[in-house]
C-alpha cells in the first residue's frame, strides 16, 4: 500500500532527484530553495499518518494521489456473466454454465488530483485510470481526465451530468443494478448555486459511442442536498442513429432521484429514468434505434441500506428497465431487464473493506416469450489509499 505519507515522500524524492542534477550549476539562491523544499517535506512527514494532509506541493500546485486495490472473486450458477454481472447475457446458449468460478483485480484504480490558485480561482485537475480495458485484459483504461476552474467550470471527461451520483446504489460488483444512467464522457459543464444546499448544472457532452451520433448532447440538472434529504432532476437531449447510420431520431431523457436518512444509520433512495433512444446511456444498454424507430425506455432503482454498528453496513437494491422495442443479444432479444443486489460491507480497518454480495438477474426473450434468470455470489477485498 502507498499511504499518503509515502506518496508525499515519493513525489518529493522525484522532484529533488531532478532538481539536484542541476544544483551544481545554480547559484546560492537555488541551493537555498532546495533546502526549503527539503525542510518543508520533513515538516509534512513529521505530522504523522493521521495528521498529514496527504498533499505534495510543487510551487503553488498541490498534488494528491488516491485510489484502491480491489480483488474480486465470484461464482456464476447459471450463465457466465464475466467480470461484471452483465444481465444481458443471461439466457444466451453461449453463456450457459453448470457453474463458473472467476476472479479479477481489474477494478483497481489510481488517480491524481492537482490544485493551483490563480486570479480566476483555484485551477484543479484530475486524471484517473483503472484496469478495465476491453476484451477482458488487465490494461490501463482512462476513467476521468478533466480541468476544473473554481467551483463552476469543468472541462474534460467525467461522469455525465445526466447521471445521479449522490443517489447511485452501492454494490460490490462493478456495474450495480439496471435502471439508471451510467456514462463517463468528455464535456464542458457549468455549475452554480441556488442556495447553500441547492445547485444547478448545464453541460455540452459527447454522445456515448453506441448512440452512433456525431452531434453533441445537452444536459441540465438541479439538485437539493442538505445531508439528510436529496432531490434531483436532470434532463438530456441529443440525436441518435442506428448502426447503419441511415435513420436518425431525437434522443431525450429525464431522471428523477431522491434519498432520505429518516432513522439512525438508515438510507432509502430511488431513481427513475424515462426517455427515447436512451438505452446506450443506461446500464442495460438497450438499442437506441430499432428498425428505424426510436426505442422508448423506462427504468428505476430502489435501495435500502442500514449501518449495523460502526463496522458493518448491509443493503438491498432492485433495478428494472422496460423497452418498447427489442434489443438483440445474439440468439435472444430483450425488452425487460431486472436485477437484485443484496450485499454486506465490513470495515476491517480505516483503509481495508471486505464485502460479499448475492446478485440475481432476469431478462425476457421476445422471440420465444420465455424468461431467463441467473444468480451470482461475489466476495471482495478493497484497500484504499
């Protein structure tokens, strides 16, 4: 594990190793600056692991390294869903199994945050990578890369403004329940406050790849969050095309979200989404356009969580998506998807979390009229730094 204290040391060592190679050619002022840098790092480390701010400073810029190492172990009982519980493959003959064990560390990630004061406000940067490359390979993949100007502007790749981050259900497996928006896209976003607990955001975003559109997407959101109650509404508008690029349709969506902490240690939250040609923005990944027609969809999630003492947290989440037109997945084609996630998290130490989850998924096949279901159990260990 690389603790924040060790991170500061490594960054300091890197900076000093570079600058010291030039020290012999510099004057006394440069030597004095290097000595100040060394003393500043020693002062930072002397605070101890619980007091250090976890930031390294180069000039006016502070840096912070964050992330986690996560090991997942899972067993699919009916259909092999891969490293994520991908409900779309349930029922496909090619995925059928009498039992498949799998393990992955691909969810592990690392990120870097920077902050630099300026005349127009603090300039922040974020670069975050994980190991979820395509084809099952454990290779670096870009998650976030953005610039933030003050508290208002975000430029670069981040979660879509259409996605309800504050009410997103908690799960051990990577995706979580169906019935909710999930996308990271390049964008320009402006955020401002209505009041202390309320804000709005507007964005121009790149459309997700499976929408097959070269046009941008426009989103708007408004949220109230006082720590006990959350209420949010978000809208999206763009254009979508079929795979052949022949038929183009309007793409729009609305998300309504809310959560409440009505009792000690408890959390109840819901998300509802509806729209047209919106499937590529959702966990279920339904087709946006089918036979030249826009595919309407409705979806929702419901989650209940409860703290049990200072170290345990348990929860259950249900997700559902319903499409007007069928999406082909091989031999089958679905219009309905359902998932149930039942999980428990144990905070073994301040940085180490152990977890377990049971996942149930169900999908229909419009060709045969049959329903198919599959189950998975998953356990994981996650070390944050």
